[in-house]
């Protein structure tokens, strides 16, 4: 989540859902919260009951819109322009929170003279290198500083972009002080003025032209946000994948962060940017990642060339001020947790044992490589790419190139059964007997059948206890990975090959219990939490040492087993504590529910207002105190603390700098490092779009990742010949009744019956234009494939007026596939692979398509139909 | 898209789940009930030929009736669940007891009439069967009208008379058909009188139904109604004209009348389905009732308390909870 | 105790519990169907796939033997000027185009004057100590009488076993002092479970607030002891006429007309008797 990471320091929601009840205005945008996070949505309802204004900006009128005071439909993929318009409005009406901005953001910092904004570069920032299709970020830095390129990664090439995006930990700043600061913020080159200029062209009229809403409606939203922010009031922004699944997804979140910083809404009750995460544990799976490019706690994965030693790794990755200034302690403690006694000062704490990344191994990169025969085997554990990933056909063609595939799941999901009944079998493109992939299906235990934790959307870990043993051969992930590890170690036992040392030396000694030798999940939690030199449990990452005397499997989780107590298992009921419910579960870091909460007090440490009181400086006790949350600040650092010139790490954070993960302790209106596509958000059109970019000559995000090849053909976009063949905007989304790729819902009777068939939502206008009948069938076509869906004609979908044309949306939920109780075509058959280069997320939310009445042709004729479209459009491979 | 006066045109109430056995049961029950009365009265008058045959049709009707019921219920034991309780609020409960009682009494009476068995018991059983036969013929109307099905419920004053008429005509018809014409005068009077009454009460019921009468003019209900009218009219005419002379005419006329009474039950039965299936029959009259100010007020817009004065947003942060 | 019914509390004596029920506040229902699923899950109600209906997001039709909770979806587009967005934040129609999407979770009303219970010839339907209306599945004989008796179309027979099934107000859970499954699952507290007295009071305040906020279309449904079913154990706050939600606008329980029904049956029986006498004794021969 580099959008939040670069803006505030940590890649997690800044607040928690319960806190929404304190908001005076909630802007839900790029999220269908009521449908996808219904339990958390109760706090939005609660806020509404207390008088808050709830606004939903979404291309479709959804169950969230139904509860909102105002629903505003906009064209998918235009949120940067919309939020940009609000930022511009904030400047135009002078509604920004001056004192907050001055003390808590990098607004006063002066930029380098050679930085060029998009204004001068027709859509490009300075540093664009057309050969590599990448930016060199030297010119983006703070004036008179120089560390950005190293800290932000010198390797800007697209193929190794991941870690520098995630590890947005900032540049080196001596004593945590940017060298050139103008507290009046009047300097033309200071960030505040740069931001103001950048957004000057995002006028209400421009917003209307780009987004397809009226100027008045836009102004209602802008006004509501401005009026409900300041000392007395706070507004919150809620987003999820309606913002992230774009070729400029990260910049959507940056835009919201800038707006919230200007309005003084971060770190305060009722404020914040609430990222609503996906799967029950998706936040957990980035914190202690299942990603290829980071280590636990967002420590970057080392590179083969630039990180030969631990010292260089720390030197090149860490700003030395702020919380990241202790990177060495975090890293050494991690290595000690993993390799125990084998990790010593002399062998660099086994730093060499860590794998190195030498390329983009993200999901799509891997699948494309697989398609080219470059991957031999795959474990699909808790994932169903044949339904969930863009371009389903490409997924299947790739899987067919594997030697072996292991699928661990509850049921025979499509990723395990494509070999027998996929559309390619039906069309004759594949024959079962020709497929060489050997497929193993391993039944998985469900969460009720194993101990463990979920990290939910607000960084909160909650422990679940096993209710019963898993049936038959079903086993937990922990069981599988632990015993698989043992089997491998057994085989390697007598090896003296040095490359086997990491596996043989790893600490792999979890106690087992029960009839199936289930490893003790609490033992894993204890390892994650970490131990001090005397073997006692650590309280927090402040206690981690760089000398190898402490261990911690994830520094941000350090203290999760504080006092020998499984903190996530705390379940004190809400009736026995206040609304913060601090004794329910445990949130990283240090059990903090609103992070950066130092910002809820003014620079002197007093609450901004009585109504919005949360954390404040108790001058008698000389410490930070709060309504019941952990202060996200050194507990006894006085508000007036001024760090010495040579201070390092936390010592370098001044008493009025709440964003302690950033080297300068500020929230970043402008992100000098951390993002591949620019320090400020700029509106670019989606990869496939029926319109031209009215803001810049550059049509699309120049850094987006495209993979043109015969299996991944793109529709031509506006301006290109043949674009009219795919005149409509296709958008995909979820329904409350199903879950993602459907493996967990299409197979559950009670859910299956609620949404039994794949359908598309279209406006009455589009229906009459294309002869679509409510309740009948439609065929949706792109250059990738054609699918059939039942037709839902509804006024909830509205055509928008854009650039003098009517824009029609075809909306489809993406949950269906060929297995389960209810079956249907998958929306992902339609989408091509095109990614945001910061995080390699696919543009699921926008593409172009055509729609026609009736069911799709079967077998070979489906191919012929798609072929015909491609020919007419001149689709580009 | 929803229609504003209903939820996608879906029914508001459920159609009955009853199957074909139920109108058959209504018919056989009515036939048996009135036949028992006819039998006992004829006995009193000394018309033993007629009486014995009437007892036979009463017994016949009462023998088949429970079979229909059990067939509808699924298994015999389920019938006995009915006799766990006696509830006046449930015409079906009351009816079950009537059916049981009258079945018992009629059984004894008929056996006595044909074989001379149970001489003593039958002294009570005969009048009991005759008396129980009357509500046996009309409780089925109570059963239907005591539901939420508008076309039935709105006929709560008249349907019983229609059913009684049907019972009379069918009992008469059966006796006419079974009895040599010279002993069957009373049966003929009953058959023709019942038929006339059927026509009249049907008309009265329709008039009283208002908009609900529509359902009798459509679908299966309409078909059965036409059949019924035709059969009743022709059956009655045939009996009136030739019933006295010709045994064949008597049999044919009786059969026609019986068929007419049966079709009438089917018409009523089917009307209930049509009435339940279309929400307008539920909603429109209730709406009118509200507009006339005769509603008991299922909805209310005015609160019984006054709204508390609320200052802007009490933040959760300030009240500790 | 108030809201008395024929059999509650009297027939329970000391064992009577306070009358429990539901206040369903549809103004905060987000149509998540958690209630519908939780009910099926807890009560092990069989699956029933009815296919894509095109009726907004409602693909499960109506209440019946295999659906004891059912969430309805109504899409309404109305011209402007019905708008009331103010500081109380209680808007229902959207600003701008007057589009709204009503959602409401329907259930058995647990009527005070419960027609289903009245007509049940076996006593399978009974009034519990909590004042709720429950079918005992071991007694129900599938006579089907309760089906057309219910003025709300709640009951129907299950195809395979021929008996009727409906909401039990989670009788089993109530006996264990637990909240019904549907109410517990409801994230927004649209389904509020509790003592009927408390619920009615809460509902009055809610209605008052809605009205004060200019939400003139808000109304309580079945919240009064003197309404057509004697007040319901499960009552509702609606935002449009009941019929829009598929509910009867002015339901009455059949028992109200029972005297008339029996009088007619008796009178017809007597008339029939007279007719028989006339036929037998009235002849000239
Ligand atoms: N019931 C249920 N809950 C879920 C899931 C589920 O499958 N089912 N999935 C979970 C997962 S994995 C995730 S990631 C989350 C996702 O949660 P959400 O992000 O809420 O899910 P979506 O429905 O994919 O998309 C949200 C909304 O974005 C809108 N949208 C599309 N394009 C744009 C755009 O350009 N701008 C704006 N402003 N809006 C846009 C869509 O119309 C849609 O209403 O939900 C989680 N919760
Ligand atoms: N068109 C389109 N495509 C999308 C999106 C979109 O909005 N539009 N959204 C994207 C998003 S945000 C997401 S998160 C992905 C989701 O896509 P996937 O992750 O591919 O899909 P899921 O169905 O969530 O797959 C999870 C699988 O894990 C299994 N599972 C659950 N628990 C366990 C367990 O404990 N152990 C094991 N071994 N298996 C388990 C489930 O049965 C299920 O089959 O889809 C993406 N794809
Ligand atoms: S499924 Fe779980 S995570 Fe999602 S809303 Fe429900 S309770 Fe929350
Ligand atoms: S709603 Fe129907 S089923 Fe429920 S108690 Fe009332 S009459 Fe009986
Ligand atoms: S079907 Fe069952 S519950 Fe309904 S009335 Fe008959 S016996 Fe009673
Ligand atoms: S109270 Fe129980 S039985 Fe009734 S709807 Fe709710 S969950 Fe279902
Ligand atoms: S659980 Fe609550 S919010 Fe969800 S559909 Fe049911 S009543 Fe509505
Ligand atoms: Mo997700």
C-alpha cells in the first residue's frame, strides 16, 4: 500500500472502522462499503445517526449509495481528477488547515530548482526516460538533499520496481531536518505552492468534463469536505479496490492523502484514510507478506548486486532518522528469529541466507513467464487465478505449461479443474489428453478447524481458536508447510552443499499437538513477537537491538505476545470498555488503533478542540496520554522537543512531528521517493478508454505495465482506429452475496441461492440502444473473449455525459466460474492484463467492451465471434 | 422494476397448498351430510326405500371423504392429529370432529337400515347422523371463508348457503338416481329445490363479492362455473320433466346435478387460487378500506412521543462509551 | 403484561416470559442478507435456488417453508422535491435525481391475533411462553389450513415432507437466553430483538426522529395493539406504503369475522335442515 506508505509512513489504514462514528463527513469513494464490508458499515450508519454527512462517489448506485446522503456517479478511472478538484477547491477557498499543514506536513519544504511538474512537461514529471519507460527521480528531492535516489532505489527499471515502491521509507536527512524549509510556505518552490500550482488546472469545470458529473454536484462534495474539516470537525475517506485496481491506483490514494493532510484530517478521531482491505487476512498477508519483494514488516527484499552485505543493505534502504533509522535492529532480530544460533555477528547474521530478487516475480509476471515455459511448478494455496485473475484464458494456457500444479483449497476450484472442462476444451483449443501438467489437489482445513489469527482491514489481529479437528485429509496451512519443511530437511540432512544451509539452519522446531501433529500456532506467534536477551517477551520494537541479542519475526508485530499473553486473543466485550475497545485483539504497531495520533493534538500538545480530543500531552505527568489508545509517539517526548543536529533514528523526530516513520516526521503532500509514477498524482486515462485525456497530452499513465502479445490483446482506445468497435466502459466488482473468485460462496447453498447467475447491469438507455431485454441474456465481448450474462436493466446505472458523448457502463460482478452449485461465465475472461507499476495490480475496474443481446455462441463459434471483433477493431497485440 | 402498488406483482398471501382431493371432499361431505338428513326424515315419514338408499349414499360419501383427506395429508396417522384438540377458532378442527361423529353415526345408521344390526345404538345414531350431517355440509364454507383469501373471506355470509344448496341438490340427485322413481318424490323435490337454491345463492354470493367476483370470470374457476351451471340447469330440468317417469332420465338427471354440484365446489376452490395469486385482490380492498376510514390502522405516521432536541453530533469521544 | 394474546401470558402462569419480538427498522437495512443466511444456517433450512429473477437483487422470492427470513429490494426513481437532507443525516431519497433503493427484511409477524394459530386443527401451531408463534414439526400434519389463513403469506408447505415451516423466533435460542440468529447477524441493527414493550418504545422515538428530520414517508407498521392483527410481535418501520414491500396495507386476522362465519354456517345448516324437512314432508303425495 505505497499510496499510504509514501504519504504517511505506513502501508495501513490510518484509523479503525469504529472511529468512523466520530466523523462529521464520510467520503466513500472507490469502495462499496455496505456490500463488501457490511459489518464495518455499521459505523457509517452510526455516524449518520450522529449527524454526519455520508457521500458515495461511485460509477454505480449501490447498496452503499442507498444509505448515503449523496451519491454521485462518475466515470470509472477519473478519481484523481475528482479529488484533484477538491484539492483545488481547498486552495481556492483557502480552507486548508494552516497550522496543521505547517507543522505536520512537508508543505514548507523547498524543492530542487530542476524539478519539473507535469504542467511544463505535458503530462510528464522531470526525469522521464523514454528508453526504459521509467523515471529517474534525482530531480524530485528536497532542495539541497541528495539521498533520494539511493533510498528510493536506484534501480528504477520496471522489472525491479516492487521493493522500492513498498519500501517507501524515504531519503536520508541529516538530523531529520529537510535542509531548505520555508515556514511561511510562500516560497514559490516550496511544496505547498508546488501542490497548489499542480492542482490549479483541476477546476470544477475540468472535473465535470473528465468525470461526467455536474459542476454543482461536484461542488457539493468539495464543500462538504471543506466545511466538515478543521479544528472542530473531521472528515474521513474510505476507499478500497475501486481506487486501487487502476493503472494509476496508487496515485488515487495519494490524492486522497494530500486532500486529508491539507484538511488536517490525519491522526485525528473521525478523520483518516480508511483503506478497506479484501480477504479476511489480506492486510496480514502484506504485513508478514506473501509478496515477492518485501520481508516481514515492510523490510525490502535484498537485491543481488546492490546488497552484498547487511551493512550496505541497511545503508541503502534506511533513512537514518525516524523509526526506520533502526532498520538494522529490525533486520538483525528477524535474521535471529529465522536462523537462531546460526546467525552470528561474524556471518552477518546469515544475511546471505536471504533470497535475492532479480526481477519482477509478481503474480502476473509469473503467469506470463509460465506461459513462455519458464516455470515448472506452482503451489496455488488459497487462490483461484482461473477465475480471479485478469485474462482467465491466459491463466489456463499458462497453467497448461506447468509440469506440476498443487492446489490447496476447500473444493475443486476452477484452478484445479480447468483441464477437463475449460472453455478451451469446449472450443477444441486444448485437449485434455495433450495437457502435460500433473495436478495435485490437497484439501485445506478451514479457519474453524485451526488456531491462528486474522489481521483485518484496520491492522487489528484477532485470534481464532480451533472449534473442531479438520475432517479426513484436510490439514491447515501451518501443518502442511511445517511437515513439508521437515520432509525437505530430512532429504537434505546429509547435504554439505552450502546452498542447502539456509534450509538446514532455519529454526524449525515448533511443538506439535493433537492427533495430526498440528504445529502450535501460538509458538509461531511468540516467534513473531520476539524475545529479549534474557529470553523474556519483548514489549515493543523499541526494545529491538542490532547486536543479535534480541529476536523478532516481524518488527511491527513486536510485543504481540507481550507479558506472555496472546494479545490478539484478548476478547473483552465492548460493554466492558469504551468505544476504542483497546482490549479487544491487538493492532500493529504497538496496539495503536489510530496511527499518527500525535496529530490529534496541536503543536503544543493540546487537543485541537474538545470535540476532537484523542491524544494529548499531559504536562503534569510529562507524558502523552489519550482517551484509551496507545499514543503513536515516543511516550515522554515533549511537544517542544527539538532534536540535536546529529540525532539519529527516533531521537531525530521533533516533538511536533507525528509521522514518525518518515525521516522528517511529516506527512507528505509531495512524495519525493517511493513511487515510480511521480511525486504527485496526475489524471491519466485508463489503458482502455473511449475518451481523450483533457488534462494532459500524455493519454495514459506512462509507467503502466503492458504485455501486448497474442494471448493478451488490447482493445484500441479513443483516437485509435477501431476504437468505436468497443464503445462501452466495462467495470467489474463484487456482490455481498458472493466472495471473490467464488470458491467459498458458489459452493455454499445459502449463498449460491441468493445470487444464482452471472449478470450484467446496464442502464435503460443502453438497453434500448442495444436491444437488451431485462431478464434476458446478453453477450459481452472484448478483444480477449466473449461471455454471456443475464441482463439487469436498472436506473441505478446511469449514462454520463462526457466530452459531448453519452458514456455507457456495462457493470458485471466477477464471481462466477464453472464449478460450484451455481455456475456461469467469468468476467475475467474479458479483461486484459495491464498493471499499475507500483504494485503490479491489474486494471480490473475499467476496460472497453461491446454488448449485444442474446447468448454467446458455443465452442469454436465463440472464437470466431471474438476473432471477428478483433479484425474489425484492428486490436493491437 | 417494481410496480408501485405491489412488490413485483408477487402475491401478498399464499395460495392454498390443497390439492384436488379437497374439492372432492367438499362434495362428498356435503352429499353425505344432506343424505343423512334425507334418510332420517324419510324414515320418519315412512319412506323406507328412499331412506335406505339415502343412508347408503350418506355412508358412501362418508366412507370416501376421509380417504380424500388422508390422501391430501399424505398418511393416515396424520388425520388423527386432528383429534388431539378441539378448537372453535378452527373450522377444520370443528369439522374433523363433525366428520368423525357423523361418520360413526352414519355408519351405525346405515348398517342398521340395511342389515338390522345395532338396533339400540342406531336409535341415537340415526338422528345424530341426520343432525351432524347439516353442519357437515356447511362447515366447509366456514373453513374456506375463515382464511385470508379474499374471494373466500368476502363470501363469509353467503358461501355456506351456496354449499348447503349444493349439498341438498347433490343428496337429492344421488337419491333420485338410486331410487326407483315412485319412491323418489321427496328426493326429486330436494334435488330441484337444491338446484334452484344453488343458482340463487351463487348469484347472491357474486353480487356480494364486488371486485372479487372477477376471479370467477377467469381461468379454471370460470370453466367450472360454466360447467356447473349447465349441469345443474339441465339436470334439474331433466329430473323435473322426466324424473318421475323414466329411471334412465332420473339417473342421468341425478348424475348431471351431482356433477354440477361438484363443479361448483371446484369453481369455488379454484377461485381461491386466482384470488390469492394476484396481489390486487388483497391490496385494493384494504386500500379502499383505509381510504374509507374504516381501517384499524396497520400503519401510522405519527409518533406517540415527540422528537428529542438534538444538538449536532455528540462525538463518541466525549462520553466515555 | 400488555400485548396479551389468547394463550399468553395466562396459560403459562409463572412460567410466562416477557413477550419477545422484533422491531425491523428498514431505514438502516443495507440489504446484506446476513439475516436470511444466518436463519438458514442456524435452522438448517434447505437450499432453494429460484434462479435469476430480475427483481433487483432479490433472487429468493418470498417467505415460505424454506425461507423464514427474506430481504426485499425496491428500486424507486421519483422526481425531486421529496428530498430531506439535513443535519440529522436521515435522507433516504438521493440528492439530485431522487433515486432510492429500499431494502427490508421480512419475517413472520408473530401476530397477537395469529390467524395461523387459530385455524390450526392439530395444535401444532402454538403460542410459546415468550408470546411467539411456533410450529411443532412433530405435530403438524400438513393439513395446510394455516397457509391461506395467514394474511401475510408467511407459511407454506415443504414439498418433500408435506409439513409447514416458518420462523420460530428461534425458540431454541430464546430458551437459552440467546438472541435469534438473524438479529445477531444483522450488522446495522436493522433487526432489533427484545421485549416487545421496549421495542415499541424505541420505535416511537425512531419514528419521531425521522419525522422531525422531515422524513414524512416514515411509518410504523403493525405497532399497535388495536390494529388488524392485534399488533405484531415483529413490526416494522417502513419508508413507503406497505404494499410496495409486498405487505398488505390493512391486514385483519380471520378470527375477527369468526362469529359471522360460524353464524353463516349454522344458519345455512338450519336452512338446509328446513329444506330437507320441506322436501320430505312438503310433498302432496
Ligand atoms: N461480500 C463480499 N465482501 C468482500 C469481498 C467479496 O468478494 N464479497 N471481497 C473482499 C475483497 S478481496 C476486497 S479487495 C474488497 C473490495 O471491496 P470493494 O472495493 O468495495 O469492491 P468492488 O465491488 O470490487 O469495488 C468497489 C466499487 O468501486 C466502484 N468503482 C469501479 N471503478 C471505480 C472508479 O474508477 N472510481 C470509483 N470511485 N469507484 C469505482 C465499483 O462500482 C464498486 O461499487 O471487498 C472484500 N469484501
Ligand atoms: N474482474 C475482477 N477480478 C478481480 C477483482 C475485481 O474486482 N474484478 N478483484 C481482485 C481481488 S481484490 C482479489 S483479492 C482477487 C481474489 O482472487 P482469488 O484470491 O484468486 O480468489 P478467491 O476466491 O478469494 O480464492 C481464495 C481461495 O482460497 C480458498 N481458501 C480459503 N481459506 C483457505 C485456507 O485457509 N486455506 C487454503 N488452502 N485455501 C483457503 C478458498 O476456498 C478460495 O478458493 O480477485 C481479484 N480479481
Ligand atoms: S465477512 Fe467477515 S470480514 Fe467481511 S464483513 Fe463479514 S464479518 Fe466482516
Ligand atoms: S404472520 Fe402469519 S404465520 Fe406469522 S403469526 Fe401472523 S398469521 Fe401466523
Ligand atoms: S399445516 Fe400443520 S401447522 Fe398448519 S394448520 Fe395444519 S397442522 Fe397446523
Ligand atoms: S428468529 Fe430465528 S427462525 Fe425467525 S427468522 Fe430469525 S433466525 Fe430465522
Ligand atoms: S442483516 Fe440487517 S442489514 Fe442485512 S439485510 Fe438483514 S436486516 Fe438488512
Ligand atoms: Mo481483494
